[in-house]
């Protein structure tokens, strides 16, 4: 009986999709857990531990994350074309990951982790299982939120050049974000927050400057002034 | 409302006849509404772009940024508002207000923002309406933005001014921020008295709350600069009489 | 100071408009009250009182309503071109009035009260202060909502021909409405409800027919009668 | 500057995705409009117009719909793998379409329009742009909701064999749906409604039977009894 | 210090009023519990138990309730002029009580429990601690909500005359309520619901009548006239 | 709560030492909770399947359908509840109640539904708990379903009984439906008195409303059969004394 | 007919109470409008206008308010013992009035406006138509919400002693409120908010102190002790 | 009838448990009241009163609390094995108690009050009626929330060494908490808040350091001093 046969097929498909969700949930939890470990290592940066030491430990989780994202990609590849059907289930986890990777990247290179670089680090391939652009941007905003704290603690620990460097980076990042015509949504709200991060870093920079602490006077410092004025 | 009552009485099926008239009326109205909504959306989108453009301002690109913003704003008027005006000619403006109100509000927001940046003063409703007059066919009644939409747009303006003020402070332009603060307070005070008199004031009520938040955000930023700035003077003396103590370039 | 001056002008304008609305609200309340009386009289139709008796009493309120609408028109004429600014303040009252007038009209003539007829009954002039067509149509939908109840009560009282008549009317009315291209708004929702009225009347018609109670002499009716009696 | 370049790319992508949504919305509105026309034609079935006549007119819209779905598919194909990103935007329109097609199919064949058949009628290809199973099932539930009305009106018009046929169909369909272990969601609620449709059709069948109207006594009638008892 | 002194006074006043509220809450809970017992007894009416038996058990709670209301009155009498300050704390309990008493009264007498009768049953004195009119009316609306269910179950149990009696009562009650100019509040909403109760009872009456089950005496049409006039 | 206080005082960093104990405690607890939640979900899913199976009942497949349902139900007990019992052994049952409550409620729903279909009576809490006793290690306190979960499951049962009744009526089994009606009314009456005494009664309150709706749906269905059935008798006489007037097969 | 008679009585009572409410509403609106004018004048304090000038304008409204409250009292005196029946209709207006009066009082005297003083200012007599204690307290909480903003703006304008004064006042007020055993209601929630006002003022005080701006006299630590003890 | 019998048993069981909860509620209210007094005494710490004086008064309430917890333990011992059934009824009160005790302990010893120490202070025995660890941890989070305010007020009063001490404590505490694997629940949310406390204390520490106010003799502090003084 064709009618019955059809419904049997449906029954299987429906229960398969339930199982898939269950499996995605499992991996998302593992991603969250790995991210947490990475973050724990990174937090030591606020206690002025040397950057290389901090990064080394945090970097250890990248391999784990890459494997987990590969797992996710594999699961999703079983039902082709349905990436966005389940996307909401690992969305916020991905944003956290991006935020941490971008912070680590900045510590190492003082430059922004680009979208393509983030995909590469996580072993994602745009064409099949990529990093959604809005997730990437949200992650970057999250990273920006952590910078004022970093600057404050660095200055407390006597690193008076840090505000200048962060300020330069954040100024450029903010300018780049301003190019986007964001719709009035979650991302725009996050971006609005970046203004406050920028302002706080400015303030610390100012504190350091008026006290003549940032007197090392090398060319880069002057350069910043030139660019933001 | 403007339906003419023709001699339907002799029709064999007067109901069908009447309904075909209603259908025509509704079709025309809906088509027009659809076009007005579309125009309103375009106005919104492009006004938002003008606002984004204004926020790209920084200390030394002011003229250039504002010039572009004004050009874009003029384009909104020429391309999109003119379309709206054309659509609405000969209609009761209030009938379709809900269809075009969002766009008009956003335009008011953009236009008043540009004008404030340029002149430091509030662009009046009459001034906006005067510029609209030029777009209409002189034989029909020209579209006039009504007080309500103007005020609702003004309420949103304060949010953008807050963003602007925070940005200006980061850029060291404290005086500018202070000017914004005074201006926004004035608008808030005026709207406080006028808001409860507006029709459908519930919308305005929540906007008032947001507005107060914006005012306080600016005030807090100004406060922060003030107390920090107070430390500057003992170190480097007070020969720099402008308010611009802050900002990377000034601390040189 | 131009800013203050502008807001002073606004204050006056808005106060004036507030006063106007207060006056409109007053008349609208009176309209509501007259409508209530009319409806009270009409409700007796569900208790199988003779139609002429019921109509006579209800008709008495029409004069009152006409005067009240004239009052409204006068108030509105004070601020020309702003009919639709205040329209919402008497809108639902007008819809109720139309609904009752249309029901009365149907009871009398078994035909639909047309828009022009409704305007005439209420003494409205399209060009100055007319009856909004969407209000008219909404009122007609409201009337339709009352028909199933009427049919049920008529059959209970032994009037077995009523379902057929109402069904014919409602089928035509429903078809006529379908000609309209309604937006996704209040009117559309009300019209969607008409489907259920139609269905209910069909059901009653079915009940009467299958039991051979519909005695009026067209062929289909006889057929059922023949088979069951 | 790589950072700026990246954000320029983003700006384009974000505005492209907005445009895409706008275009989908446009097509969805056209689908809705075509569906409305189809439904208008189909409604005449309740006024006992001959099935072929009714179907012919309704069938006319299928071509239109097929083209519209092709348009949708084309739009979606521009951003491969993102079907489910935008799926919510044409979902309920599709369910209505399925419901009407299934009713038409039943009128013609007295059997259920299968999922594959629906896809074929709409020119959809499962692999690229298919018909979501849950949408299909929801559409079938909607169709079931219309059957009691059809049966009532057919009996009123003297077609006493209709209840038996619909009853057989609905009994089988209900049994098939019962095979699914539906999660407690929208679809299960819709399916619960089917029970009431079934009951109503039973009642009409009963009305016809006790009055000896369904006396045609052919084999199929007996067959139904056999199957459901 | 005057500030401290003032707050000491407040502390006393607030804690007094808190204690009062606590005591009221206690009594209100007891009222609710007694009402529930009453309601539980009354529910047997839907299983066609004989009215006197059902009423006897339910009546038993009236004495309990009277005592509880006397307790409330005593508590309130301690702070004169503040009845309405605490009124909200026993409001909904009172409405439930009225609703049950009115239903019991109807079962016994087929007439409405008047406001004065309700006060008498509960031992309330209007001048000191009366039954708020809006509470009384709300209670009556609640009772009306229970009538359709009662009618349905009575007919199922073979009492075909019940719909007629309830319909007569509800029609009169509805007409009486229509005289009131209710504000747009809770009561108004409850009353609006009464329309649906009436309609449902009419439907049941219809179902019974069209099948000739309402067998009492004379020609059906005449009977209705006789009954409602 | 069951944490032992060892001699931590001599530790150089007592806080770290203490927190490692807390961490162990929380990890164990969370792991257990996670496993209990998983077990509860499995119980829910499989109990739901039992319920779906019961709804596949029709007039002439009753024994067969119920037999399968009972077998499935027994499997739920043997495979999943036993896992829960094992997990919970030695724990305060109330501590993790929220983790397993949904599963237990759904099991109660399924078990009482099966039992009603088979015996027409309510399966008591004691009877369910007795069957649980056999699963536990006799040395420890066995898991007992608490009154609250039992009552919450019972409240949901009425919804399934409503579905069953509507289905039975379509199938011509009016007597069966009437029996369900009486049973559900009785449960409603009992729960009406007990519901306000339950802890966290807000949940139960909304279930009571749903329950009343279910009761009335059954009553309306019975009413409808009754008035329709009343017409049957004059036509074919009343020799058919059973209540099963309705349904395709009976009208032969 | 007793039923009709009863409802006639109700009709009168309800419409009387409706009229009363209408009149109260009118006065409440006037109170709100006067309060708004007062508030608008007071807002100038944030722009560092001299206190006397600001107060003078705001004080002008007190007379108006006194008259309006007298009007209210008169209306309420018509239905003795029902103060709390209608109390909700002017409640929030009264709270706003208290809040403004208390702020003005603080500006003038740096002390709390007592309950009796508030009643006096508004011409209220406790025994007949008094100021509800909870309304008074809520108003005081509202005032507290405005203080942080005032302090911030004063410091910005160069008044570095303001935080100390406000902090002293708010600390005492908060301590006094803590003596009250508030129920879990609106007032409690408002009071909970006062904690944040206090904290904010402490923060401002901190900002001023740490920069040595609070220049008055003796060693900073001693100064604090002296001030708060 | 077994069904009725079963429900009777339930009635009794639930009534008993209701009575128990009523008694628990009573003790919980007393605990809350004692806690309030303790907190009132402690609040003076923010006004720079000497620690020993403040602690002495607050310590007085510990005896009271110990007795109240003994009372609770006794009540709970009546229904063995149901500690966690009623746990929610004194949960938040216990958390507040822990928070205050931990703050007092910190003031005295500059170290964390451990779980076992808290139990001892309150006279609880783990095996019978212990302190739930999650409640303990939540209380510690609450304490952390009060530290930024304490630090701010201490610095205002001239105690420039306080930020360093609190920062050290809070950093360690935060690190210790990060060892815990928290679920997504209330405790997790509270812990997430600790981040902000830490950040605020870091900011104050920064303020003090950059101004050379932190005079205590370790090397980093001197470095700052050296540069700015
Ligand atoms: Mn905006
Ligand atoms: Mn269920």
C-alpha cells in the first residue's frame, strides 16, 4: 500500500532528524567545554603572566576544537543543504570560540584575526561548513569587550605601552565596523558596546600620558596620534 | 469614502455590481498603499545610510563627511520622498499615515541630525515642510509632514546624538559633546511637556524612557571627562583653555 | 528662541486636537448607547417575535443615530482634511451601527444593505463626511456572524425555510467578498470568520433537509422529502 | 589594508542577503495570490458544481505555481546550501498549496496525493529544492479540515454516496498518521484536529445510512465496513 | 531625630497592616477550601445524580462559609473605612462562592439568586461588610459559564426539557445584564462571554428540537412563542 | 551535604584544597544528574511511544494492540526505569527530582493509560511503586515515585483519555466512551480537591484547566452521539440494546 | 419582576460610580499636567541653574496642586468609606508629586520632606483625605532615583562638594528605610533600587575624592568619619 | 472504593506536608529577620566604622541564627529523607546568611570562610541537617558582589591598601570557582557576575596605583610611586 509505505518512510525520517539534533547538541556541549578550558588559560593574562606561556596553554585547545568542528561538519554533511536548519544549535558556542581565537591572535600579532584565518584555524571550509559572517562579527565584538580589562591590568602591572597599542587596534576595528550598514539587531547592539570599550581604553591611555608614563617616545606612538587625530 | 454612487439600482444583481465597485476602490487603495509602503521603506533605508554616514565623522574629516551626508540626504528627498509625494497627491494624508510614517520619521531623524551637525540648531518642521512644497505639483495640496511624525523622529534623534556624543568624546571633542548634551536636554524638556498630548502616546512614552537613558549616557560621559580632565591641569598647567583635554592627539 | 517658539506652537495645536477628540469621544459614546438600545430591540428576533414588531422598535433609533452622525460631521468639518486623523475614534461604533442596519435591512428585504444605502440611512454625504468602505465591509462581516444564531433559533421555532434563504444570501455575500483583494488586517480576519458562519448555516440547512423538513417546493427539496417521508 | 577589504566584502554580503529576503518575500506574496485564486475556484465544489468543471479552472493555477516555485528555487540556488536559512519565509504558503493540491487530487482520484506526487506537480526536485516533509504533512491536515464541509454539502445536494467514500479515505489517512510518533508540536495539534473531521464525516454517514439513503449497496460500501471493523 | 522617629511610626503602621493582611489571607484560604468542597459536591450534578441529594451535601458548606465571612467582617471592622483597601484579598474567593450559591439556587428554584439573597445566605450586612455588587455580578457570570455543560449532560442523560428551561433563564439574565453600562474591565469581559453560553444553550435546544425530542405537548412553534413571551 | 570534613586546616592553601573537594562533589553530582536526565528523557520518549501504540487501538484489534503496548511498557520498566533506579540508589530522591520528574510523569501517564484500557480501573501509586521495588538492590532504600509526580502524570492522562474517547466514538464504541467519561470525571473531582494542596501548584493549576476542557470534549461527543442516536430508534426499532448505535459497521 | 428591579438598582449604582470615576480621572489628569510643568522647571537644575531660581518656578505649581487635591477630596467625600475603592485612580500621580516635592525640599533644606510636611504642602488632612503612607514612601524612592543624575551633573559643573552632601542624606535615608518590614510588592522593589542609587553616589564621591577634588579642609579619612557619625 | 481510598490517603499526606511547610516558613521568616539585623550592623562598614566595633554587633546575631537553624533541623527530622523536598523554602535565606558570615570572616581574617567553617558557625551537622554546597557557593558569590562597594568606600576614606588585599582575595576566589564545573543554573549566573566584581576591584586598584597612592612596600607598587611622585 503506497500510502502506508510513504508514512513508514516519514516515520524514519522524522526520527532521524530527532537523533541528528541530539548528536549536534552533544558536540555543541563539548565545544563549550573546550572553550571554557581555553578561556581559563587565557584569563591568566590579566595576572600579567608572560604572553607566550599563556598562549601556549590556550593553543592546546585549538586542536580539540578543530576536531569537534570537524565532527559537527560530518554530522551536518549527512543531510546536505541543511546547515541552516540546525545552525541555531551551535551558534552562540561558535561566537565564543571566535572571540577567544581573535584575542589570542591579537596577543600574538597585534592585528585582527580575519574571517578566513578563523575558518582556517578551525579547519572549516567555507563551501561546505563555513563560519557564518554574523557569528564571526559577533565574536569580534565579544573580544573587544575584554580589551579594556586587559589594558587596565597591564598598566597596573607596569606595562605602559599597552594602552597605545590596544587603542590603535580598537580605533581601526571600530572604523571598519562603521563601514557596515548594520540592521537594528543583536549585532548592532553589540557594536554599540564597542564604543564604550574604545572610550575606556582612551581614558587609560590618557591617564598614562598625562603622567608622562608612556614616555618611551618611539615612532609608533607618534604614528597612532597621527592616525586618530 | 470618495466612492461615487452611480445608478446601481436598475442592475439585475446590485450586490455584485456594488462589490465590483468596492473591489476597485480597495484595489486602488491597496496598490497605492503598497507603493507608499515601498517608498517609505526606501526612505527608511536610505535615511539610515545617511545616519551611518554622519557617524563616520571624526575630528578632522567633518566637512567632508557632512558634505557627503547632506548630498545623500538631498538624494533621499529627490529620489524617494518625491515618489512618496507623488503617490500621496490628492489623498487624505492621514488615511495612509501608517504606511509612510516610519519612513518620514526616519527622514526627520536623518535631516535633523545632519542639520544639528552643521548648524548646531534644531531643524524646524516648517523648514522641512517648506522643502517638501517644492516637490509637489503646485495645483494640489502639498504633502506636509505632521507634528506627530516630526516629534517621533525627534525622539529617535536623541539616540543618534548620544552615539555621536560618545564618539566625539573618544575623539577628544568635549566641547562638541557638551553642546550635544545641552541640546538633547532641551529637546527632552520640551518633549516631556508635549508627549502626553500626542495621539497614541504609548509609543512616545517608551521613546521618552529611552531618551532619558540617552541623556544620562551623555552626562555620564561628560562627567567622566571632567573628573579625569581635572587631573590634567595640575600637571601641565591650564594654558590650553579649550575643553579638549582628552584624546590622543591633545595629550602630546 | 525658535526652538521654544516651535514647541509652543505644537503645544497649542496638540491641545486643540485633544479638545476635538474629547468632543468626538462624547458623541461616540452617545452613538454606542443608541446602538445598544437598537441591538436590545433586535435581540428579540431570536425569541421569534414577529419581524415587523421587532423592526419597528429598532427603526426608532435610526433618527437618533442620524443626528449623532451629523454632530460628528460638524465637529470634523472644523479641521478640514483631517477626517482620517480622528477616524479611529468612532470607527468601531460605526461598524456596529452598520452591522445592525444591515441585519434589519435583510430581515425586511432579504437583500444586502449596500454602502450607498447605509450612507443614506445615516444621512452621510460621501464627499464631506462619508462612511468608510472598510468600516462598511467590517460591519457586514459582523452581521454575518449573527446569522447562524438567527437560523438556529428560527428552525427551533419551526421556520424550516429560513436556512435556505439565509444560505443563499450568505453564499452570495461570501462570493462577493471573495472578489475583494483584502490585506492582512482586521477586515481580512473578520472575513475569514465568515467562512465559519457559512459552514454553520450549511449544517443547519443539511439538518433540515435530511429530515425532510424543508417543505418549500423546489425539486431538490422534494427529492429529500420523497425519500425520507 | 586587509582589514578594510574584509569589511567591504562583508558589507556587500550583508546587503545581498537583505536583497535576497526581499525577493523571496515578493515571490511568496505571488504564491499566496495564486493560491487564493485556486481556492476561489475550488470553493464552487461546495455549491455542487460538477467536479471536472471545478477542477479545470483550479488546475489552471498549477502552472503559475510551478513557475513561482521555480523562481524561488532559482533565487535560493544563488546561495547554495541556504535553503533552511530562508525556509520560514515561504513555509505557510507552501502548506496551503499542498492542502489545495491534495484536495483536487482526491476529487479526481479518491486517493491521497503522495509527497513525491506533490513535488512533481510543483516541479520540485528533492535534492535541490524539495518539499519539506513536515510542510507536506501539515498541508494534508489542512485538507482534512475541509472534508466535513464538502460531505455535508454533497449530501444536501443529493449525493448520498459521498460520505462513504470520504469516510473510507479519511479512515485510512488517519490510520497512516497514527503510525507517526509525532513530537508534541504544531503538527501533532493539527493531527488531533483530524479526529474531529473523521467524527463529523462518520456522523453524516450515519445520518444517511439510518434513513436508508445510501442503499445503493454496491461492493465498495461493504468493503469499507470490512476494513474499519 | 525626626527622620528616624517618622520611620519608627511607619514601621508600626506597616507591620500592623501586614498582620491584618496575614489574617485576611488565612480566612480567604479557608473560604477557598470550603468553596472547593462545595464545588466538588456540586460536580456530581453532571453525572445525573438527583438534585436534592446533590444540593444537600453542597448546602452543608454554607454554614461554614457564613462563619468565615463573619470572621472576615470582624477583622475588617478593626480598621474602619478601609474595606476597599483589602478588598482585593478576598475578591476572587467571594466571586466563586456567589457563583456556586447561584447555581444551587437555580437548581432548586429555577430563578436567579438575588444580591440581597446572596448577602443573606452568607450573613453579610450591606451597611458594614456587604457583598460588592461587581463581585456579585462577576459570580453570576461565572455561574452562566457552567450552564452549557449542565445542559449537555442533562440531555445526554435523557432530560430533554432541560435546555428549554435553562434557555429561558439565560435569555432573561442576559437581557437584564444588557441594561448595565459596564466599564471596559474584567466584569465586562466576563459578561461578553455570557453571549457564548447563551448561544451554546440555544444550539443544544436546537439539537433536541429538530429531532423531536422535546416532546412536551403542543406544536413546536407555538410552544416557543408561549414560553418566551 | 554529604561532604566529609577532612583535616584541611594544615594545608598550605586551604581554599584551593576545599574547592577541589567542592569540585569533586559537584562533578559527581552533575554527572549523576546528567545521567538521570538522560534516563528520564529515554523514559519519556519510550512512554510516549507506548501511548501512541495505545491510540492505535480499534474495535477489533484491542487485545493485540494492548498486548504490544503492555510489552513495550514492561520494556520501559526493564530497560530505562531500572537504569534510573540504579542511578538514584543511595541518593536523596528529592534532590534530583527535577531531573527525573518529567520521565516519571510520562511513565505514570502511559502505565495508567494501559491499565485503564485493560481493566477499566485506575492503577494506584502503591501498585506502581511495588513493581519498582523489584528493580532495586534489596539492601538500599528503593526508589519510590512520589505523590506529586504521580498526580501530575494523572493530570496528563486525562488528555490521552480524551483522545481515546473521541477515537472510540468514531469507532462506534459509545459505551467505552461513556466509561471513559465517568472515569475522567471522577479523577477530575478528586484532583480538584487535592490540587491546591500540592507544592508548586501553579503547574497543576493549568493542567486542571486543560483537564476540564478534556472532560467537556468527551461530554460533548457523548451528547452528540446521544441526540443523533435518538433518531435511530424510530426507524429500525430498539432491539439493539447496546449503546453502539453509531459507526459504519453497526448501521448494516 | 424582581430580577429586573434588581438590575435597575444596579444600573443606577454602577452609573453613579462610573460618573465618580470619570470626575476623578479628570482631576487626576490635571494633577498630572501640573506635575509635569513642575518637573519641567526642575529639570533645569541639571543645567546648573541657581537653585533659588529653579525652585521659584517649580513652587508656583504647588498652589495649583493643592487646589486639585482639595477637589479630589471633595469628590471622594461624597461616598464615605470608599477612599480606597478609587485610590488606584490617583495613586501614581500622587507618588510623582511627592517625589518632586521631596526633591525640592532637599534642594532647599538638605533634609527629608516628612510625611506630615508633604500633607501640609498639599493641604491634605490625614483623618479625611490623607496621603497614603506607601504612596509617600514610593514617592521618596522615586526621588532617590533622581539623585545620582543630579550629583553627576553638579560635579561636571564643578560643584565637588555635592556628592558628600547627597551621600550623607542618602545613607541616612537608606538606613531608615531598612527599618521597615516591606512586603514583596511594588514599594519593596522600588526600595531595592535605592541601593543602586546609593552605590552610584558613592562611586561619584569616590571619583571626586581620589582626584583630590573634594578640597574642603582636614585629612580626608577623618572628614568622612566626622560627616557620617 | 480503592480510587477514593487512595485519594484520601493523598489528602492526608499532602495536608501534613502543608503544615510542615507552614512551620518551616515561620522559621525562615525569623531567619530572614535576624539576617536583616546582622546586615544592618554590617552596613556601617561602608561608613568606615572600625572593623572590630562593626563585627562585634553583627556577631551577636550568630547565636540567634544557630538556634533558628536548630529549630529547622528539628522540624525536618520529623520527615526523614525529605530534606530536599522542603529545601527550597529556606534556601535563599541560607544563602544570605552565608554571604554575611563570609564577609565578616573576611574582615577578620582576610581569608575565605570554608564550607565546613560555615556549618560549624551555624551549628549544622552535615550528616543530618547540613549546609548544601551549592547554597554555600551561592552565598560566597553574593559576598563577592559586596566587595567592590567596600573597596570604593575604603579608598574614599583613605585606606589605599584595601584594593590590593581585596583584589588578591577575589582573584584567588575567582580562580578557585573556575575549578568548578557549574551547570547552566542560578549559581552559574551568580558566578558569571563575579567577573564584574573582579573587574571593578581591578579598576579601583588601577586608580590607586596610577596615582601612587598604594604606599605599601612591594616592588611594583614602588615602581609606580617612583614614576609619578
Ligand atoms: Mn535611529
Ligand atoms: Mn500526553
